[in-house]
């Protein structure tokens, strides 16, 4: 670590270096996944409150100046935001940025994979919970599986890599399709990640939980996968991989084996609110400050003050009903 980075780095009260920012460019989505957004939900942020691209780029630039090297564009569905590839181009050009990635549901990816690659997006996380067409429609509320598969093909063709498939495993819903997802990911060269549902809003508390650690270990043994030493990204997943590196399987376990001790991220919502923990209410209104005319120095002071108050961990297990906002309102 250089002296300049050491003097600007964001360190929270528990000694964790915060070097990863997730930026929600919209809270809107064209799907209604049962664990994310309830049917008929209309409580989206008003477009007038959305940060303009220039405002978002300004805030992201301040984080990068403070040592954040990894940025992920999220939503809602980020590809619904007009001009998102242009925003990505601006972020990718920030001096000091190491990695720019995106999380998407893939429905718009067939048309936008090439522009995203050209803009400087390095890799993708694509939400895909099943290859069963009926199950997909039940989970998402839409018959869009073909669009997602076409988007994955386009992303692979333009060289976006790695492509990670995020499968939220729900008992009695899609658990039956895990083996097929493994086979598909292995054949396509995708990374498959099995994820526990998080109790965010009523939708996040409705599914029967699945122990994905045990499920992942069983699948790893069946497919001859070994614990992976190399990192597959900046996130919290634990991985197994085959000997030649063709396939990796990960698990993300925010409840059964939480990873708060190694948390390195914060989240910026579409209106510029900085959320310091997915499972707590601590926040900093950076967007409101920016629009009130705050200087860069004032915004940096607010960012530092927020990091200095970052909670140690979530309370999902002890207080599962605590967080009433839905996942799409915070950003994935």
C-alpha cells in the first residue's frame, strides 16, 4: 500500500478497510422476484430525487480518492437506467479504480453486453434462480427466461468474465433445480453462487431457508471440487473449484455463517444515501448534501464520519423483522 493510499484509506472502528462501493443507479426493476419486491409495490424513489449521472460520478470519484478501488453498479435493474453505459465509462476512467462490475437480472443484457464491455465493465453477476421456465415465472413474475439466457450468451461472446450466476436458493421453490444449474454453469464456464435469502422486508422473510453451506459442500464433494484459495472477486462468497479452473462454486451465507468481520463495503442508493450496513439503518444523506451545495471537502468529511460509525454487524438472526426496506430499495 502506498503512503498516499494509507493516508486516505477508509478504516472503520473495527479495523476493516472499506475499499468496495456498490452503487444503485435505479431502484426500478422489470421483474418482481418474490424475495426482493412484493407484487404491486409502488414505493419507488421519485425520479426527481435520482442522482444525475454527473452527480453520481462526482460522489463515486470522492470514494475512489479515499481508496475505494472496486465499484459495482447495481439496482433494482441497472440496465433500465438510460445511459448507464456512459456512466460506466466515466467511472472506469477514474484514476485509482481497479475493478468495475455490475449486477443485473440479464433481461436487457443481449443488447447492452457489448456497450458495457466497451465502457470498461470487467465482469458481471447475473441473477438466475432456475432454468425451469415455470419456476422462473413464479419467482420473477414474468416469462423472461429466454431473454436472460440470450443476455448470458451475448455477455460471454463479448468477453465479459468472470460471469457469476447468483442463485437465491429457497426451499420448496427452486432447490430442486440446483443440480441443473451446476451442470449449466459447468458447461458454459460460469461461476455459480448459492445464496441464502435475507430477511429484508416481508418478501425476504417469506421463503423457507436452505443451508447453502451444507448444500455447497455436498455439491463440491460430488463434483470433485476443492476449496479455492484464489479470490473470485471482492464479495463475501466462499468457493470451491475444479483442478483446471474451468468451474467454481460459491456460497454466500449472511445468516448461517455471517461474514461481517471481513466486511469491506458500503452502498450508495439512487438518491445518494450512503448505507453503511445492509442489515442496519445507519445512513448518510450524501445526495441531499450534494444538492444543497456541499463542497467536495464537506462530502469527504461526511463519508469519513459515516465510516467511523459503521456498525460491527447485522442483526438479521436476532431481529429478523428489523429491516422493513426491500432489497431493491438499498441496492444488491
